[in-house]
């Protein structure tokens, strides 16, 4: 899939970038099938304000892409 999408992955979730849920939808459309986002070592993210915010964004994207 590398190079198949016109998405700047370094900007996903940034103010001037693509929301995570839209990036996941684009990836699913390009693949023609569902995709999974796997996150390793998720527990340490819950030890900071930024980590908690990130976890919330990922949960939201997972719910919206269903």
C-alpha cells in the first residue's frame, strides 16, 4: 500500500492534517477491505495528559470506522 494514498502521514491528527478517522477510511477504501490499527504498549499512554488525549482520539476513530 506504500505510495498508494496521497496522505501526509506525518500530519494525521494535526490541525492542518487529515483526521485519523478519515485516514483510516481512505486506507480501507484503497485496500478494498477492512483494516486494523494495532497499538503496542498502550498502557503507558495513560500516564500523561497527552497520552490520555491520544487514546481518546484512537477510540473515537475506531468507533466511527466501525
